[in-house]
């Protein structure tokens, strides 16, 4: 074995010898706890609603680049067709 393995083994052995029956405490019995409900679904719903409202606001408030203004009628009188 190498020096490192010898040192490690002796350290672990010394540490294990510190554990005795007198130093061990009895295990604590488990207690009944109310199930913990996750808040993740509620947080996800709030985030999705916020994103949806923001998306609708952006779509409604931005001008439509395809929509062109209606042509203006001529300023003067329109000549009637000759018969």
C-alpha cells in the first residue's frame, strides 16, 4: 500500500473507534406531518396569466403595418361623366 492509503486507513480506524455504544443515541421515532403542498402550480398559473396579458396588450397596442390609411377623397368636385 501507498503512504496515502496507510494514512487514510489509520485515520478512518481512529475515527471508527470513537463510536461506542454509550455515545449512540436511540433513533427518534418518525412523526406524522401534514403533507406539504407545492406552490408551483399556482405560481405557474400566475406567470402564464401575466404573459398572456402582456402578449395581448402588445398585440392590441402596436400599429398594424399592413393596414394602410384610406385614400383621401379629392379636394375639388368630381367631374360627371359626359353622355
